[in-house]
């Protein structure tokens, strides 16, 4: 009887072990199944990101971020204008996207807004530089430009370069987020000489009121802004000496979220076509730029500028 009892216990134990083994296998299969579902979900998410181009084409509309900076991208009487805007509009038309919904933002908030999903693209003639390339993917360059300087009428401190600002101890007001913050520092201007303002009118106000001695920005921006402001307390320094530093001239381009590869690549293809047939040059000239000096040389690429190899 004892042997029979032992045999029965042994048999039951074997059956229990087999059952446990079966449960483990089933659990393993379930885990594999969940992993498959998760992978499928990831694939779906990736597919959704890459299909932004398709979505925009189906809707016929793209949302763009701009900083109200003439002559690149600005609003006038409720209408979006500017060289970067016109170029983008022509490119998107090539892609079958005819409507552009504009979202105004401070220049320093354009890339954060792009990454937060507020815009599909930034269209502001933004200068490509290695730091910005870490946070956004730029299209190929659309324009090139230098720097400009605005001072009080009569140029009382005799400022003609960033070196002059550094040597005289003059104060300079610069739009927040603009590359000029780094440019002036590279030419010897100290941090305590630099002020920030949210936009170009703010920098003009600082100089006109005497809170700053000068303001700087891209040449076309400050020159056009001064002409349209009617401010007779300020003047554009016509003989400004361009600094010989990396990043000048600047190359302006549209910027995309890093997950928007398909949209960016399609944009670049259409842009190349419009460069080749002369459309981009015509649009630059229509916005006050020079078709010769502000057009981008054919050997300049976004990859080269982002890497710091081209400037």
C-alpha cells in the first residue's frame, strides 16, 4: 500500500510539473505575442510620422511657423509675405499643397514650437548652424546673407564693426535667439555689453531711447525694418565691416521636425527644381534681395553647413 501511495504521489508530481511546463510555454508565447503587438504599434507610429507628407497633401494645407521678420517671413494687413514664405509656397505648390496656415512666434520659440508639434515647418529664413542642426532638420539652403548694424543718428560712437563695439564698450541690443549673440561674442564683445529684446522693434526702441548704443541682425532684416519704421533717430551703417568668422555669410533654409524625413526630402527635391529653373532667384529679387549676391552657390549644402565644414 505504501509503495502504491508513493507511486501515486510520484505520478501526480510528474503531472503537476508537466502542467507547470505547459503554463510557462503558454506564458512565453503570450509575451512573444505582446512583443509583436508592441512592435506593430511602433511600426504604426513610425509610419504615421513618415506619412506626414501624405497627410498634408490629402488636406492640401501646411502649418508654418514664422517670426514676423521682414523680408523673410512677416504678416502685413493679415497677409503672409516674405522671401522665405514665397519660396516655401512655391515648393509646397509643387507638392500639391496650396494652403499655408501661418503661426506667429518669437524667433527664439520657432524650433521649440516645431518640436512641440505646433508647426509642420519653419519658414523664416532661419540661418543653418551646427547647434540648430542638433534640434531640427533643415532643408537645403534657399538664400545667403550677411550682417547689418543700426546705430543712433550720426553714429556718435563711430561704430563700423563688431570689433568697434568690443573696443569702445558700447552696448548692443539683439533679438533673442538670433545668431548675432554668438557672432558679437566671437569678435570680443563681452556678455555685459549685450542686451536681449523679443523682436526687432524692441531692439530699435532700445537704441532710439539710449538704453543701447547699437543693434545688429541680418543685413536685409535691419535695413528693411528701419526703412519701414520711419524712425529718424536711427541710421543704417552702410560701411559695416562683415566679421570674418564661421557662420558668415549665413545660409537660410526651412526647418523640419527630425521625424519628418519624407516631407523634408520631398521639399528638397521640389526646391532643387525651382532653383534650377530660376524661380527661387526671381522670388528673392521680388522681395528686395539680390538675385546674384543672395543666391546660394551650388556647392553649399545643409550637410556641409551643419558639420561646420562650409561657411
